C-alpha cells in the first residue's frame, strides 16, 4: 500500500537557480504528504548540489539522464514515483503554501482523476515577467484556458501545473511527445479514456516564464509548432481559435500592402489593431494594477501572437508540402 499521497515530478534543464526557488516554496507547504522527484534532463549545469540543501526538510530524489525532453523526463519520474497521485510542475514555478490543501479539498469534493490549476505572476517577478504572465493567461490572446472559470468534468491540464492519479498513468500511459505541446496531447488521451478532470482554482502556481522577449518569442514559437503537431496526432483538436495568432500575424504583415493598395482598408485595419492592443493594455492594467506592466503587455501580446502564429503556420505547411 502506498504511504505517500503525492509524487511531485520536476524535469529540469540547466536551471539550478530556478529549482532552488521551487524547492524552497515546496518546503513551506502546509501539507507534507508528498515526495519530490527531480530529473536532470542532460543538463550541462546540474542542480544536484542545490537538491542536497533541501534534503533535511524535504523527501527529494534526484536522477540524471541523457537529454530527451521534458516528456520522457516526466515518464522516467513516473516510473520511480511512490505516490497515489503524480503532480507535474515546471522548474520555473513557485508554489503557494496552500497548494496541496486546495487539491485535497477538490479531490474529496469532485473525485477527480486529473486536475490542473491556473498560473499567476507573483508581485516579486520582474515587470516583464508579469507582463508575459498576463498575456499568456488572458482570453484576449487565446490564453484563457489558464483562466478562472471552474470547469469540472473536463479541463485540459498543462504540465506546468498538472496532476493525475496513478490509475490514469496505468491506463493512458505517459507523455508521447518529447516536447512542444506534449501536455496537450497527453490531456487529450486522458479525456478520450473517459477520466474526470477539473480546474482547481485555488491550486494555482506562480509561473515565471522567460526573462527576455527573445526567449519568450522562442518559447511561444515552439508552442505554435506543438499545437500543429497535436493536430497531426488528433486532427479534430484543431479549432478556429488556434488559427487566430496566424491570422493576426498575416494581417500585421499585410498592413504595408494595404497602405499602398487600399487606404480605407489600411485605416480600418490600423484602427482594429489599436483597439485590440488598447484592450490588452486596459486588461493588464486592471489585473496587475501597474502602468509599466500594462505597457509591456502590448509588445508581449504581439510577440506571443506572432511567435505562436509563425510556429503554427510553419508546422502546418509541412503537412501540405
């Protein structure tokens, strides 16, 4: 019989500083019924020395394996896990002290087989990280899947904050993609097997995202690629909303053409873009209550949509070429 309720699974790649913050937050949990499994995915900057600092207060296992991506790293950890539930966090997350209390309550109330939680930007994060956190979770940028509406019966968890029962893993298996939307593809198979998944609103995490717009662009570009790859494996899972970033990007690139060939269309397009970005600014200002963060949310949204749109469109083209 298992004696541990939760096995926390964390793949890490060249992020010793991040893993320290994550473990520090886990050491402050009000519920202690969990173990932590850290899988070093072929890093050149290993974090084993960081792990040792937390072993007196946490039950932590550390493994080093060749680099294959976060999907195989999590599968590796699942095979080592002793808990009745497996909980996936990204290494750039900070976990609030009440996280497992919130999950305990949800499991008792709704008998969930799987769950996910929102991501938020902590007040201690940089202005840029808070801006990127807003645009990644806003319904205005198709990020509303991480929003606040309670959905019990089906919710698509993401691997930065995902929990599954041991039974789900036994029946569904682990991640099939090595990276890029591996969590979406996994969640789709969980749903198709008839398991019950829900959004646990109070089980949020503080998610740092990237530290520069350049890194952010690369990340969202790969997100777009990943969504297209999901479409290859599960064609019915591509919706019109997944095309929105590509449509936005094409429209943005066509603005100079409109200027020369159709001034009225150019003026209407510019007005639409301005109104849309004004909505991003006002939404961020309302949520973050910080003028500079709201301003930074405008380029963040553009980078997110263009990066995702180009990645999605590029991967989709490969299907037809």
